[in-house]
C-alpha cells in the first residue's frame, strides 16, 4: 500500500529549520514546500502535462500562505484537466503585467 502523505500544518512549516541540503515538505496533490539551506521557503507544484513532468512555482512562504498555495494548486489542476498548461498561463499573465506597467503615466510622461 502506498505511503499516505499527511497534509502540512502552519505550525510544521513555521518550525521547519534549514538543513545542509534542500528539503521538501509535501502537502499532497503535488504541492510541496522547498526549504533551502539559507532558510528560504518556496512553494512548488509538481504535475504531469501531456505525458511530461512539470514544475510550477507559487512564491515564498509566508508571503503565500498554506491556504493560498492550496488554492493555487486547485486552480492549476483545473487548468490541467481542461488541457491547459498552467506554466503558459503564468507566462501570459506576467507578459500582460509587463505591458500594463509600461503604460503607466510615469513611463508615458518621460
């Protein structure tokens, strides 16, 4: 029988200390928190799309809370179920933000 992963708690995340090597704390459904040797805590989602493994970053903890990371995981899984690669959606959103910031009054004024 496969090993069952227990969902993370905020207390576990807060108490997690950096190790000599990067460590992963799994929440389930492909979501995990990567703890770097310098103490950084980064959210990632590991998934399969079109038969290939992919990885999507959600940001740092505590800026992205456990609840936010879980919500983003569910949104990404819905995209995958609908035949959309969530990495492409993220790239498109970043590109749109870049265009929007380029059209601010300060930039136009110069």
